[in-house]
């Protein structure tokens, strides 16, 4: 027990007063004898005895009364067990990612967490609130009540490391209390390393009652049939399968198709046939899981012919004219000596077909072409200089040719997960007529293969031009594919491979981007230097980062827009193109939650319990009120003694 005002104990000297008074009351009196009546004498003796007991009781009661009053004014208390952290700064990390959209016993996890914060946070408590999208420093619950009530789900996934970096950046002489409110969906053990060991960290893990969820992951054009597109919608099932859910397709907010999807596998592709016209709409499902991944927005531009140029000997390029037909492509072949460099920037795909050497001027032009979103296909010649080819490839990433091998190899393995083969095969085939090559180069790269030889070496691989984020792709063959060296031209694989490699998603196909991926997009338009393109719809408008490149404008979206939807790219009042954005599907799997990874930290079942625990552990137990109660009891005892004891 400790005392807040120990100097009050000097008043204990006041206990002398009732003792002195009592001693005066007990002083001896001189005896006076009256008539010798036996009865009166006995009564006198009894009265003196009872009076003496009463005075001793009153003395004890008054001493205890005065003592308890003095102790009460000294304010005794029991010291809190965690009093050293009483001045800690508080930080609340609130996960407002889409996985918190799941429903618990009392509704959506995020909305329930916000309500508990509003109801249980002490009004005098100063804290900082950090969400996926917003940060509020040194505030209180009244000051941010409106902001908390209007907090929306964030397209950004929950990043514990980012929140911890923000907290560590706030230098202070005090320790820190960190309350992390998250469902822990997708949290990995290495993310916990960012937590400061000197901080008191508490996890509040709201739990979803239903972990089943269905997500529309992606859309692609499966094939073109005359005047129609056959598009494929990929659905992913998390949790229980064998459910039927409604799937609808909307163009310009008008329902154009509807079906029932039977989800008997973890991944399901549903096909729709739509007119080969401009499309700006979305696909929608209805399920009992998360709502944010039930809609996939996408745009398909009005089909234009794709510009493809091959550079090489005309005789070796004849097979390309049979693939790139006039109904879909503008195809032309140039010999290296007659190449029109000015025409390159207008192309969607360039094929370097067995050039013995790539001139420096062409290397520079092709580097700019790829940076602007064009696709490049490199087919080596058996007479090519390895140094020349590798110098050229260094412009695009970590990939190098190795020595030429004079060895016949069969092409036996297909990477079915590569986008080139989306919709090409109904099932994964392992037994087909293997094409082969007589001589081939080795390829050194960390990029995945598209086609492999039987010895697992590369025949075809690709580089996505992520160095500058433009989206152009580079495809690299390991061997010449002329008829003298290979029978790949007679293989059924050659048509889908070259057809898909020429497709440039900037100018054809589906335009659907994930928010937060820092995507880039090229718009074919010519602008003056002071002109600005805007991206907007009915609910939101923003100006992306843009770079004017001759007859194109490169748009970089960073973390914009804030909400998914169909948008238009506008130059003043002119609509240049449609484009769509969707929330990243990283939060769709509610089964990824693993609470065992936070077993080393304090896990508390509710926000109310956190504040109660902190208050209990850090608040001294005041007991002066008990001494006031004791004093009142002694007053009552004194009154009772005076009244009832004779």
C-alpha cells in the first residue's frame, strides 16, 4: 500500500485529544456517604461499572474514527502492476481492406470494428489511427468520429510493414502501445518482423462466420467468330464447391446475357458470345461471400486491324503472311536493307526474323518502340553474333543467349498457364506431335518458359517490359525456325503462338487494369505540349501521370482511381478510349487466415477488452473511499454506544 499524501499522517497526533478527554472523565471523585441503604449502594456500584465500559468503547470508536479519517485524507492506493507504461503513446492500426467485408456474428467485420472503437475508446484518450488509406496523428475519438463513420474499404491490401514504418517514424521518449485490428487474411510470418519489440502490441482478430467466397478473377477473348467475340470469364471458388450462382453480363449498364454457373471445380471458365463491337461494361455474380470481387469491369475497343512488320529475308518470312491475314492484320515484310525506320513506331508488333546482325540504329529504334508498348519477337539466325544479340537484349532485362548447340532437340513441354495459350486448349495435353530443331542457342534467364525442350531448356520465353511499366512484351526464340532447321512451321502450335504474340493489349483485346498495380497505358493521339488527358466516369475523375511521345501519350495510373468502374479517357470533351479498373483480388481468399503466426503476441477478443485491460493494468487501485466508509461506520457505532449502552 502506498499513500498519495503521506504528510497527512502528522495529524495522527490529534489522537491524543480523545485520550486526554477520556482520562479526565476517569478521574477519581471524593466519596460522600449518605444513608446506609443497601439497595442504593448496589445500584451505585453497577452504574459505575457500566459507565466505565461505555467510556472505553467510546474512546476506541473515536480513536478509530479519527484514524480512518486521517488515512482517507492521505489517499492510500495499491500501485498498478504496469504503471511504468502509463504514459505510453497509443497507435491503432485498422485494416480496412476488402477481406474485412466478410460478415461476423454482428455484421461486416470492418463496420463492427469501427462501431466498437466509437463506443469503447475513452474520450480523453489521445491516439493515432492508421488505416490502409488514411492516417490521423495525435487525435481523439470525438475529433475523428465523422471520418471513422465514413471510412470506406481500401483497394490497397493490408500491409503491416507499411503501418509499422509509419509508427517507427514517430520519434518519442515514451513507449508505444500498438493495437492492430485485422482479420489477418493473407498475413505472412515475415511481416511480423516489422513489429518493434519495445512496443506493447495487441492483436484484435475479428472472425468471419462464412469463409466461402466466389470471385470473378479475369476476362479474356477466347476466340473471334465472324462478327462475334467469344469471351471467357474466369471464376475462382474459395471454400465449398458444387454451388450454382447467377452470372450476368452488362454493356453500358444494360443486361445482354445471363446464365447459371455450376461451380464444381476450384476454377471455372464461363463463355459468352457477344457482338464484335465496342464494349464498356461488367460481369456480375451473386454469392454469400465478399461483395467487392463479385463485379469485374472491362472494356473492349472497336476492333482495328493490327499492324505487324517482320524484318528479314522475304523467303524465310512467307509463313508469317499465312498467319497474319488481311481480315485482321496489316502485315508487311522488310529486308534489313530496305527497312523504313519511320514506319516502326506505327506498328503493334515487330518480328526480327533471323537477322545475322542487328544494327545499332535499329536497336535504338526498337528500344523506344518497346518502351511505347509495342511487342517484339526475336528469332535468331544460326549465323547471328551472340555478342550482338546479347547487347540488344540488355535493353530489356536479364536474359542472354549462350553458345550455339549442334544437337537435335524435341519441343515437348507447353506452359499452359502462359497468356499465349488462354483459350487455345480445352484441356492440358501431354502427347502431341513434337516439333524439333537441329541447332539451337542456350538461353540464360529467370523468366518462365513458354515452350521447353525435352531437356527442360528454353525454346521460347518472354520478358514483360516491367523496367518502365509500359506493358510491351519481348518474345525470344532459342533457335531459327526456317524449314531447314526446324519443322515448327508445320506444328499446330505455330498459329496460336504467333497470333497471340502479335496481339497488343494496348490496341486490341480486353482493357482491364487492377488498381494499385501502377499500370501504364498508351493512347494513340497527338497532343500539344500543354494538353492534358483526363480519366473520368460519373463518380470520379482524375488526371494520371502522362508523357507525350510523338503520336502517343503514355498514362501511368499509380494507385488511381480510388473506386473500380468503367472510365473514359478524355481530351477536353473528346472521348478517346474506354478503359476499366478493378480492385485487386488478393483479398478474396478468406481461408488464408492463420492465427498461429501471431501466437507470440497478445491476442484479445474485442476492442472493449483491450481498453479495459490497459485501464486495469495501468490504473492505481484507490482505497481511500473504503476508509471513508469505515469512518461512517465508526460514527454509527459511536451513536449506537451512546444510545444503547448504559
